[in-house]
C-alpha cells in the first residue's frame, strides 16, 4: 500500500501539472485509475452548476486514494438556481438514481448572482430557489430519512468580477442570505452548511482569493479542489476517518507544494515551529510536575520529624 500511495501521488501531481498547461482541462482519469474499486457505500450525487460539474469523478476519492465511491455527476455548467427550481431538474436526477445515494453536494446560486450583475437585492430570490431545489431533493429521495445534503456556497473569486472592489463583500453577503434561508427552512435537518468564502483569501488582495488555486477568476483548479476536499469540515461531512483526512491533507500539501513551493515551505516551517513549541511545553510541564512532587515530598519529610530532629537538621515547617 505505501508503494501504491506513492504512485498515486506521483500520478496526481502529473495530472495537476498537465491541467495547469491547458485551461479547463479536467481529465482526472489517471488519478482515478490509481484508486481502489468503487463501493456503493457512501455514494455521492453532484447537482448544480460548474463548481460541482468540474469536480466530476474527482469527488469519488473524497476520502483519499484508499477508497473510491460511486459518483453520479448531474451538475450542469452555467445552470442557475432559478432554472433548477422551475424545471425540477433535481427531481429527474433523484428518480433516475442507480444507487441509494447517501450524500448530495448541491452547488447553486453563483450564476444567478453573476447574471444579475452582483445585485444583492436578488439574493433573497436566489436563496428561495435553492431552498425549493433542496425540498425537491428531499421529497423524492428514496433515503429521505438518511439523505445528507451539503451546501457551502462559493469561495470569493480571485478577481474583482463585481467591480468597484466590492466582490468579496457582495459574495459573502449573498452567501449569508442563502445560509440563513436554508437554516430557516423546513429542510435544515437534511442540510449541512458552512461558509468557505474566505478559504482561499490571502492578505493584500482586497479580500479576493489567491489565484494560484484557480483556473480562472471563478473556478478552482486541481490544487483548489484538493485544498477544499481535504478541509476538516468537508471530510467530516462525507464520513471520512481521521486517518483518511490526514492522508488527504498530506496529498493536498504535496500538490500545493509542487505548484507553490513557498506555500509548502511555509507549511513545513509552521509544522516544525508547532512541533518545537509542543516539545518545549511538554518539557516545561514535566519539570514543573517533578518540582511540585519534590516540594511535596520535602514537606512531608519535615512533618515527620519531631521538634528535636527539626532543630538538629534545621528543617522547619512554615510558621513553626
């Protein structure tokens, strides 16, 4: 297995390098061929727009290379929440399910917002359509009691697509409106939400995301997806074990280090500093405990001496 993991990492890094050479080259076939045979347990359905569509079968290894899950990708690039709600597209996806999917990743709202030229006044309608789609998924799911839906919105774009330096603020505001609508709906028990808007943001960019994680100003590249999928909240949602999460984070660090050596150096440096601080703290704690025990032992010894012995030894307890 260690050899297989090394081969898988090499193939994944090669895929990342090739993908960076041609924009929108999302061929993950080589990566997937390194994984284990698919298992129906934990099957995943992808619905929504290009953020889910681009991930494609790559999501099959959401928990790392030791496990491959069945994934059906019914997401459609360029689609909007209003289209999905009106056409009941999710209903058709649910009814044709080949597997009893346990997880649904829903990615909607981004195109609506951009089509409306980042008009925040449209966010309430966008949120309502997303809630409608969620209701369609729940109502038609063969595993209604067990279905788990993930909605985390979008990270802030890597360029000022809304103009006037307002992109970060507007994207975060729309996300908050959508999250609140979901939490206030009748489907909150089925949906896990968390905000990834600032996941890729770096300082000095006006709140915009680091472009090294993006193919263009909107869409993530391989490094971006690895960083997203290896995050603890995503791993926890999909039921990945602690060992699988650590493995995914390790591969993600390698991918990021290949495309961004400074990032890898910073990660390694931070890890070393953390390790050193931990060791120093442990040593100091051990010394403190030993000192306390020695003091207690000394105090106990003083109490056992009678007055004459105390006079001879010069050992006196406090206030004696």
